[in-house]
């Protein structure tokens, strides 16, 4: 079964450093997302991306965050200057809108620990 | 009212029991609803979609009450492997944005 893959699975970084989280969405999907989940809290929407541009973003997705699809397969989330409160699991997701309902497929996540 | 609200639990049940979770949502215009399952430190996985009054898949039944704006998930004949957190999810409008509840934790014991 096709799946969304994410790297790294876990990253530890120092406060103030830049981090890039990478995702390979399912190949025929057109819509891409990043969500995050702080430990013990709910999953929160960050951003959606379609046709090479951001289609929607949440209040969390401020100027320190950016997304990019540098080639035909990768979808990246960059956090420019990490803060302690950025420590969370970051999930990439994708869908094609032609699947069953609005099924969104999540990757296994990237754990980010900011120290 | 919060966008999506769930009882966090945990619900502790023995194997074979029937357990039900409720979820309330605030956006009366929502047309589709979802239950996701999340294991500890894993990604959410779609369990069921609900578009009309309800949906049944094996031991799992989801029901929707639009008038009262709540969705329920019923699990019959609980298995140990059902132990997980069950997330109520509602579209938040726009491009497929999903709004997640905090989840209800289920622990099934032998």
C-alpha cells in the first residue's frame, strides 16, 4: 500500500537553529499538509499546499515556518529559528480528493526536540 | 462550544465489552466526520468516515446526530488490540483542513 514517508524520524536541535523536515507524499496525490502534535495535546493543522502554493495556514504557521516542494516528490517544512515550544511530532499528510471520501494519509511523523 | 470536544477518558473495559464514545462539534455546516485511531506516538489512522446518519464496519459503528451536533463511536466485542486513543475529526473548512479533538483513550484489559 502506498504511504507517506517522513525523515528524519527524530531530530534533536538547539534553540535558534534551523530545521528542515522532509516528506515524500503518495505519488499521485495533489494536496499536501503539515500537522503537529505537542506531547499530550491534540493534533493541530499547520498548513495545506496545492498547486505549488500555500492554500491555507493556521495561526501557528507564522513567519518562522515555510514549506516548499523543491522537486516532484519532496515536500519540506522549514523552521527557521527553533524555539523550545516547537518541540512536537510533525506529521506530513497528503490526499488526492478522489479517494474514499476525504481520506487524508498521514506519515509516521518526525519527532522534533528543541533543547 | 469548542470546535471538537471529546471526553479524554481513559475508558477501562474488559475484553468483550461494548464501549461508546461521544464527540460534539460546533460547526453546524459540517457535512462529513471522521473517527481516527492513534496509537501511542504514532500517526493518526482513519478508522471510519461518517457522511449521513451513520456507518458500520464490523465491530465498529459510528452514528451522527446533526440536530444535537454529536457523533458517537461504538465498539462491540472489544479486543486488546483496540487499546488506543480515538480521535474525533471534523473538517475545518477550506482546503481539507481537519480539526481534531483531543481524543478519548481506551484501555482494554484481559
